[in-house]
C-alpha cells in the first residue's frame, strides 16, 4: 500500500509545476469557473494516458526517439508562442464557459505537445520497466490518479477564489500568463531545434 501511495504522490508532484496546462486551467477558472478549468485538466490527463501508452509500446519497438521528441518540441513551441501572443492581445473577463469538447481538446493538446511530459514519464518508466505488466499498469494508474487529484484541487481553489478576484489582478495575470507561455514556447522551440541539429 505504501508503494502505491508513493506513485500517487509522485503523480501529484509531477503535475504541480507551473506550465501551459496549469496556466490555462487558472485562466479558465478565473474567467468561467470550476468545470471549464477541470475539463482542461481532464484533457491533460487523457494526453498523459496516451503518452504512457506510446512509451510502453515505444520502448519495446523503438518508435520513441529524439527526432520525434524534437518535432514535438518545435511544433509545441510554435503553438505556445501563438497561444501566448493571443493571451497578450485578448482581455480576460468573467464569462460563460466554452464548449466542453473545446476545453478537453485544449487541455489534451497542451499536454501532448510538451516534450517534458514525454521525458518525465520516460524517466518513471525507466525505473520500473523490469517489473511485471500488472505492476506497471497499477503504478501508472496511481500516477494518473495523482495527476487528476492535483487538477481537481487546482480547479476548486481557483473557482473558490474567483468571486474575490479584482479586474486589475485578472488583467495582470493575463499579461503574465501570456509572457510565460511565449517564453516557454521559445524555450521548447530552441530545445527541439538543438536536438534536430545534433
């Protein structure tokens, strides 16, 4: 039981760093409330499941390589720069929430285009790949539950604070989030370009 709790905590911890998904969850939580924020997080969990599936299959067949990660990094960097500049041009305001499918897709794309997720899950897999398949499935299940718990807590926290957030803070957050996304996108694109030329 202690082992499974450790994987739960690891999944929770892997989701806490501020990145594109968490920024978008906070934006949706401020502008539209709990469910839009949570749906973005759910899309990210789904992308993590796909990444884990690719890693489990890829490490045995060789389809996961640096050129693939480099392509993901360059494409993901370009998308994040686009998203960041859009944030800088758009005013964030309290509004009704977008279509659920759109929110799920956004969370999925933001999670899947981040090569750091591939590297994180690859690192986890490398430590347990010699265990039986049943152990791997259970371990990754607890990891995903940990990710989902962080997303739930973040969505609840932002939606709870929403009534107390002032317009000046909203616009300040929109500016900062746009700059962070642009910076993260530039870093990813440069990271991918370096992998391609090496």
